[in-house]
């Protein structure tokens, strides 16, 4: 199965390099559909879908994911303190999540 996936990814990557005007409508639709289904993989031509439609929230998620598991608690503490300083703290924000 891994061989099939690797061949598929290589074909999709090469097809994306071809001028779209040369491709059939069916193949164009396949490539577009494929881009919605496939997650981003290192070394491939696939682009990740953003986790949200809000670019600012996507940035917060990206920042959260970029820190180590150990640092995430600290980041959340800083975000909660910022929310409190802005006067927008709610019960849901104030209470730390229990994992």
C-alpha cells in the first residue's frame, strides 16, 4: 500500500507541474478534488487546509502547535493573563483545562 501511495503522490505532484490548459477537464477536477482530501506531507505539493476560516485564530493555533508540550501550559497561562488584562475573561477561559 505504501508503494501505491508513493506512486500516487509522485503522479499528482508531476501533474500539478503541467500547464492546466493542456489537462482535460476531468483531470483538472480530479486534481482540485485531491487537493481538498490530501493532508500536507513533507516533500509533496499538497497544501494544508487552514484549521479555521479566521486567519487570526489560525495563527493562534499555529503558534500553539509550534511550542513543545511542556511550553503549552505556559502559553495558555500567558493567554489567560492577557484575556484578564483585557477584561474579557469568562469562567470558561479562567478555569484551566484538566487533561
